[in-house]
């Protein structure tokens, strides 16, 4: 199941985004997740479109996502610099998973740089490379991403679609990895595309790259050229791949041999395929999270209700008992008043509380028994059984 975009995917997406977002203007920016942005563009004659930028993908999405009522500080910063500006160009940096959006105003230009590798990041910089804002401050051995720093790209790799045959052969000869790993990392193709190259070349993906003969290297090189030719076709056929349970598992710029036996759905664009794959998955995760949250809240409320019902039953029993005692007190009111009067008279005559308590304890009044006469003058009564 695809969890991120490859450099090849980014290359195709960038071309499509230039068409999809041509002549567009920034209307607003929202941070809709911890590492997810929504940039709302207005395109004359088309209306509003939403560009979704996440840590592992980006696309123009046809799926609605709620906008938070209170913007984050980063969203506010992007609004300050980008709102009202026109998008001039979308480009990929060095066949890497880095996408740059060039915005222009009357006399100012800004770059929004999207890094789709590692944990992902979004950086706003001036045209001279000075970082104005960053979604997440990050630090590596070779570079640092922070406000006021000069933006620097990660160490560059090789563009596999432009590599010469001799350099390709030398690269494999000097590698200590399996061929699929060498193609994925050293040629910046990613795992899935590297596997596709091996399949098209009928090469075991687990053999050592340095052990390959000239014929095998040539087959691999020709397969890479085939992939490049597929991308250069005017009639590109992006597809959405489904598993046996009919769940989307991959989005491809063109059909791969790996999925010859899978159900494929032809899409109008690769952007649409990416949108279907990641947006639907994201929506499912949100719904699953909401269901879990609902179940937890429901369980908590049921516990509270059970506790409250127990309290109500206890209070109802206590209410019955108290009503019975109250009725007895009411029925014996005249005798109780006489008792209180006698206690007060005894106090006036100088009797202490111990004498009064000893004299009155155990005496019955109608259906009540005097249990104790306390020092504060209160009289403790109990129902006669």
C-alpha cells in the first residue's frame, strides 16, 4: 500500500499542478492538521480550488475538508505573505521529493517549498533563500531549517531519467546493495518504481548490484528509458489500483507490471488518482477516529448514567425512610415540644447535660425512642421497631 509519493510521482504531479493551478490567486491558507495545509486558490472562470499539502503527499483535492475557526500562527504567517498573490510556477527540485511554488505580487516574489520526505515540512522563503516561516523547525547534520536561516537543499542525488549509460553502469558496479535497493536509493527512484524496473528487465531484485553483467545492466537501463518514455507520452494513462477487497492501495502515473493481476481504474489525471487514494484514506481515518471517540464517550456516559441510577435508587430508599420518620415526628409533635420544654427547664434549674441525658435516654414517645440528648441541646430519636 502506497504511503508516500516517489520522486517519479512528484515529477508527474508537478506538470499537472502547473495546468490545474494556472492563472490562480491565493484566497486563503488554513492549517487543517498537525502537518497538513489547505491553500484555497481562485481561478478565473473556474472558481475556488483547494490544494492539500500533507507530510507525504500533495494534490488539488475534490474532497471538502473543514477549516478550523482559529488559524495557527503558521497559517497566519502564510496569509500575511501569500494572500492575494498569483501562483507563477510549480517546479520540482532536482528530481527530488521537493516541490516549489513560486508566488508573485506587484514587486515581490516568494517561494513555498514543500518537502515530502522524512517527516515532511513546509518552508516559506524569500527569493534570496532566507527562511521567513517554517512549519516545523528541523535540524540535520548538513542543514538547519529555522526562521532567519538560509534555506539549503538536502544533498542532491541522481536524476535516473537523464543518467548516461556509462555512469549508470559505474554506479551499480560501485554499490554494495541489492539491485532493488541501489535503484531505489542511489537512483532516487523509490522502492515501487525500482521493483518495476527489475520486473520489466526480468532481473531478480535481490541480486547484488555489483555482480551484474553488461547484458543485465543494459536491460535495466533500457527499462528506465521505457519508464521515461511512458511519462513523455501525450496520452498518459494514470490508474488507481485496488486490492482483493476493492480498497484503493496505489496510485500510478501509468500501469505497472506488478499490478497486472489487480483491478485498475483509469483516471482522468494522476492528481485525481492521488486525491482518491490519500483523501479517501484520510477520510476513513478521520471517521474511524470519530467512531472510536464516540464509542469512548458513549461508554463514559453509560458509566455515569449507571452511577447516577444507583444514586437515585439509594436516595429514593432514603426518601421513603425519611418520610416515615418525618410522619412519626409530626404525629408526636406535641410530646416532642413538651420534651424540649422539659429539657430547657432542667437546664434552667442547673442540671448538667449528662444528668438530663441519663434521665431521658430510652424514653418512648409514640413510635419513637429517645437515643441521646446532646450537649448542644439536640435530641437524637430513633424509630421503635
